[in-house]
């Protein structure tokens, strides 16, 4: 699958993931679906996958207000309860 440049919204989501789970969840770990959505399998420092995040979908939800703010986003990413 061909790579593309992430949107500003997708980059913002990836930044939240990196802040919470570490910089090893980097841009080179982002994959693109056949529908051209950016996804990442978020890993803990020990290599265990904690969540699959669809950066494109999460960015769209933040942009349209479906995800109201950072705290709700962090809950969805399992960074807080």
C-alpha cells in the first residue's frame, strides 16, 4: 500500500499517542488501509499492542466535535479512565 503524508489532524492524534505511550509509536509504524485511512497498532514499551488506532477516523471525530476534547480522546486511546 502506498504511503501518503498525514493530515494535521492525524499528526495531532499520533502526537497524543506518542506522549502517552512513547516515541516508539512513530510515523514509520503507521499503515494505510485500502480506503487510504491511516492506522497504527499502538504498542507499550515492552512491545505489547495495547490498541489499534485509526488516526483518520479519530481526527475526523475531533474535527466534527464527536470527540469533545483531549480528555475524551485519551479515554478512547486507553490513556485515562
